[in-house]
C-alpha cells in the first residue's frame, strides 16, 4: 500500500441522514479528502445503497464503513460478507469481545476489506471506564487501548481506531504493523456546542504522534467553506509529517 498523501489521510465523516445530503458533500469534497466514512446515522437512514451512491461519485472515492460491529461471530461474519460485496476500504469491529470475533471478522473479508479494531471510544473518559466495569488495572484509557490493540494485532486486524491521546503509545509498541485511525479531531481553539468527544486532539498533533488517518466531521462540515477547511487540515497534516521526520 503506497504512502497516502496529506489529503488522503483525511477521512470525512458523512454524518447526515440522506443520500442526497451525502452525495452533495462527496461532490464538494472528493478532491479534498481521501475517504468518506459512512456511520450508523446514514446507513440506518438509507441502507447499503448509500455505499454505492458514494462510490459512484468518482473512481477514486473510497468508503470507510463504520458500523462498529459487536455481536456473535456468525452474525458478524454474515454482515461482513455483505460489506465485501460493496467494495469498502475499512470496516470497524469492536475489540471488547476478544480475539475470536476479530479473527472471524478478518477471515470473513477474504482480504477484500480491511478490518479496524475499535479500542476505546473517544467519548469515554477514565470515569466512564469505571462505570462500565473495567478493572482497576485497565482503567487508564491508554492501558486499555494498548491491551485491545494487542488483541487486534493477534487476530490479524489491519489496524485499530483510537484517540490521538493514545497514538504515540500504540505506534511505539507496534510501529507500522498496525494502521491507526484517529477520530475526535478538533481544530486549535475550536469550540463545538454540546461536544460529545472527550479525548480530542488537533489534526497536527494526531499525525505528528503517528496517526495514519484522521476522521474529521464537524470541523469540515460546519465550516463556511468545507473544501477550504479540508485543504487547511491537509496543510496541517503536511507540516506534521515534515516535523515528524525531523524528530
């Protein structure tokens, strides 16, 4: 897999409800970002046809299907076989069901789709980990992310999803053997009303610390000029890559 350009490291989150809205955003941003994320909101609203609608906008368009599958292995196997038919680049599966589910997911793709293990959601804090019953030895998000990254690696996953706060530790242990996709991206000084993300970093910091891709939604979608905002983020990524080489 060739090294992605700065713009190709941007995954834009299509957090809208209709195919029409999604198509408009893809047409606007297809030359400014590298991939489009289809999550629960859009997929539940429109179904699998939205994947084909997004892919049809350009031969260069790629889709990240962010379903965060979390079910018994046989159910996930069937879902991933369906996903394979649509030619998506990435699909997410939760790590917290262990190596068995992740291994099933990897085997189900037949090498056509890359499986990303979701470690710890960026909306969760240390206190949240206590609430959901995580043991004292793993209540630090970084420790839990590393633990689940090891499970994902052992299962043969292509990469993981984690916040920018854990990227450096993941890359220190795994290097390039695990691709890291980082959501929870916010621009410096940006204030988003009722923001549900807790473990956030800037595009520069995520890439500088080792993230391979960043998922960006609201900072681009809510900008007065989304294409210009995406270009500005690409420049930030380019600078981070240069500085990373120097360090």
